[in-house]
């Protein structure tokens, strides 16, 4: 695999979580991100997904310090000037500085060292699979959302964790915590805690009313 880029253009998307190995469809319509996509398509198709934050601190103010490097694996255009892209996660990184922007979009300096296992491969996740699926489906059912149990049951452990983390209706802060989890095992345990607490909180609210 080619060396990971030290400087990457940033697509700042609130509430969007992309994990290594996962795929995320995105609609691009802002002029700065249209320009960024044009550049990326001609330069290795690499970009970074980073959530914006209200914090004015850190090496790149207004951005969380951890993001995910992605490759554009599918591209299409609409009749009204928008781009439809699909990004596949490669590796997480920590922002260590900000480079000069281009055409209105930001670029950051990336350090992949803390997440070397994203590329080298981490051990198989160890977690309570049935408990995770049960917590997620209970939470979705409480909120009137359907879940495809057959599809969840058929997914391999790592795919299951990645899919649930990316698709779950969580806050930007919770999504960021899942992104920054040490590995898939910790990510699964965090999701179990988040969804079980949500189910209990909703049940308590229902009882009080």
C-alpha cells in the first residue's frame, strides 16, 4: 500500500461517522467541497472525514482532533450540479496541525501512528454479540425504527460493529467517541452501554408519564 498522505483535504460533516473498512455515501453540494472533490479525483481520490466542533482549541480549531482518511470509491453527478460520492475508510488519524487551505476547503496535517492497527490489522474483536444486537434492536424498536435482524445475524463480527456504529442514530459526540475507541472490541462495548442506557432512560420516562 502507498504511504498515507501527511496532508489531507478535510470534508467536515457533522454527525457522520466513517470507520476503517466502512463505506459512507455522501452528497456534495457546497462549492468548496465540489472543488475539493474535483482535486481529490485527480490526486489519488483521498480525503479526510472529520466532524466539526464548536471548540476553538486544538491544532485545527473548529474540528475534532481525530478523523478518518478515506478513498472515493464511487462517483456520480446529478443534473443540478451536485456530486454523489461513496467513501471507504482507510485509517484514522490525529490532527497535528493545519496546512494552507485551497479553494475554500481546509487541509490538515495527519499523524496515523496512534492508529497503526487500522492498516496493519487489529485482533478479532471480543464482545458479547447477542447483547449488542439485543441492545441496538431494543433501542430502535423503542423509537419506532425497524432493524433487519437477518442481515445483522449474517454479518461477521467486525462488519457488524462497523455497520452498527456508522448507522446508529447517535449524537455527534457519541459518534466521535466511537471513532476514537481503541479498537472494535472497545467500540462494541461502548455501543452496548450507550444503547442499554438509552433503553432504560426511555423506559423510565415512559413510566413517569
